[in-house]
C-alpha cells in the first residue's frame, strides 16, 4: 500500500493530469458513439438523444487518431508541416535577430529607447493579425506574408523583455564593475548581457505563442499550403477529424517548444537579479 | 608610519532633480589613515558611511574636498583601492575562480599570472577546492570570502570594506571577523572598514571613527589599545566592554538626533538618498 502511495506521490502531477485527460477523451468518444444516450435512455426517454452527437460535428478521439495515422502514413501532411515549420522558423529567427539587439540597445541607450518607444507600444497594442490584409497586399499570399506576421508577433515580446533585462541589471553588480574600472564594452558583455539572459528567454517563450498564432491565422486567412491552410480546407469540406488533427499538431508543437524554453529558463534562474535584495 | 590615505574636508551634496531639493550627505570629513592601519567607521544608519567609502573608491565625486592616497589625488576608481562589497555582490554567472579573476580581467592582467594569483588568494581565504563552484552553491560566509579574495587579488594599497558581514548570521559573522584579522595580518594591507556594529568595529580595528548623524562628519576617533592577535573571547573582556560602552554613548546621541530629524521632516520632500549611495 505504501509503495503504491509512494509511486502516486512521486508522479502526482502526471497521474492526475493523465486521469483527467483520459476522462475527457472517454466522454468525447462516448458522445459520438452514443454510449451516454444509451445509458441515459431509461431515465430520460427520448430526451437522451441529445447525448448522441453526429461524428461530422464532433468527430471522436479514435477517428482523429486514425486520421492522424492516415495523413502521416500517406504523407499528405508532410508538405503542409514543412511549409508551416519554415514560416515559423524564418519569422522567429528574424524576430530574434532583430528583437534582441533592438531591445538591448533600447535598454542601454535611454534616448534610443525614447525614440523607438512609440512604435513598440503601438505595435504591442495592435493585434498583429489585423495587419494581414496589408501584408498580403505587400508580399502576396506565399510564405513571406506568414513569415512577416510571425516576425511581427514574436519580435515585440522578445524586444520588450530584452529591454527589461538590461534595465533590471543589479545595481550592485554595476558598482562592482565600475569599481574595477571595467570599460563600457566589458561592462556590457560581462554584467548587462548575462543578467539579461533569463529575461531574453522569457521573451522567447512568450514570442513562441505569438508566432504560433501568426502562422495559423495567417494561413487561415490566405495561403496555398500549411497546417492552417489544411485546417481551413478540411473544415470547409466537413472533415472534422482532419481539423482536429491540425489543431492537435499545432497544440503539440506549441507545448513542446514552450516547455523546452521553460526548462532553459529555469536553468538560468540564478542569473536573474534577486527581487527586493537591493538595499 | 607614513600616512596612507587622507580625506580632506570631504563634502558631498546631492541634488534631487524631481523636487529641486539639496541634500547634504557629508559635511567636511577629515580623516587620515596610516600605512597598515585597520580603521573602522561606525555611525547611525543614514550617516553617509557608505557614501564616504564610495567617494574614497572614486565611484562618487565629492562636491568639495579631496582624497589623497600616498599623496596622490583620487578622482576615479583605480587599482590602488579595492572594495569588498556589501552582500558579496558576486557575478552569479561566474565560478569562484571567475569572480576572483574579474577585477584582473578588467585591468587586462595577463591570463597566466592572473590565474596563479587568484588561486593563491582563494587558498588564503580558505576556499581551496571550491574554485569551480558557482556563488549560489556557496553559503553566505563563503560568498563573502570570495568577495574578499576578489579584492585582495588586486593587490591594492588599501582595502575598502562596506559592511561585508552585515548580511551574515551572528555565528558566521564572528568567525569571519576572526578570519579577517588573520588574513589582514598575512596580507599586510591598510583597511578602511564600514560597519554599524560597534563591537565588530572595536574587535577588528586599531582605531574606530565615530560619524555624526546626517550630514556625516567625524565626531571622534577612538584608539583601540588592545594588543593583537585578538581572540573572539576578547569581546567579553572588561577593557573591551568599557570601550564598547564609551563608543555606544558617542553614537547614542547621534542616533537620537537622527530619529528626531526623521520625525520632524516626515512627509516633507527633504528625504535624501539611502545610505547605500550608488
């Protein structure tokens, strides 16, 4: 008994999570297969029919799984995945290449920050997908419109967090560097940059979420390929299970990337200035 | 013994840009420290002790007056002075060795000799075997040892210590005090030590300087004529207690003045920057 208890406590988070996911999937499967309708019929009579839902509306976990296997086996999905992945990658790399230096520079040079702040705030407040019609006019419906939306989505959190990272550098460490007469360049390299690392990672994590939205919404709006495009086509032709496959792929990719970045962030946690430690 | 460090009528005034108020932190500090001497400054909190140390280090320019080290005027930080900081202030992304090397790197000392020297001082502060540990893996006392080694490795003419043991628990602090005296004897440095703990100041020092309440000035210099080496048991010696009582009486007036000043100025915009300065 104590061994079972120990096993449970060690993996409580995973076990409870798995149980609720299992319940929800089971409930869903039962809805399309009519398990609950049959179960409730003696009690509710004809009203129990409401507990049976057509697969074309809701699909079911098994149907989604089978469809997933099929699309991966036949290779339909690979080209869409490749296109979406490429859009994401190009946009995100571009966002890193622009956002980090821009944020660091804005954190370091006050006047530069004042100069670019209006653009940052305006862009931050605008849902980037609202710019899609414009972007499509400019670069068309190929991958570059999505790359641009991803870039615009991710660059803002990356930039703002890098900026915050520079600003929150521990004053005590700056004093150490000044006392040792560190040159400005060295001070930036040895104090400011490392202490901004945890913030930059936070920015990347937030940027992933925005970038995912950019890819999917961009493809839903106008595209010729990609997972978002696949979802639109499948939805328009009532292939509900295929829509779910697309959604699941996106969810899984997002969760994996965010989890990886969270782990990285935790590794650099000791680099973060201690809040409230300043006297 | 020649004079090592001299402060001549150091005055320091802050301007508060928001209110336009002026705030006098130091009002004519005069001080001379002999070569090899261990001098502590004590005073009520907010009296400008740390500010004064920052001026000596060259981090803060004095409004008037000057600091002379070996007869030369100090205007900016330099390698003839090394600061041991409050709260250790170690770089969390560097190992013990990396932290000790930091000052030398800033001064572009050649890598090979720098490593040897760093190793020497790491051993002096008793951290052999911890060279590759990161600060967060060390206790508070060990972090302070790294802080001390980082200053010693610069081979400064004078060590400036800014309440280095304030954040430690009482037992660790006592042990560190005793060790500091041993290291001081071995390293033969002049030390200017800031603390708000009277018995710490007396135990460590040849001379204790009592600061007045804000604005800071030298109220009195108290020579501690107790032979060395000193053991921790000294703190219960009647002679020690007598000096402690004497110094405490000097400070008590000042503390009361500070409290009174705070009470009368509460709510007004006259409040100045905190004691920790920069």
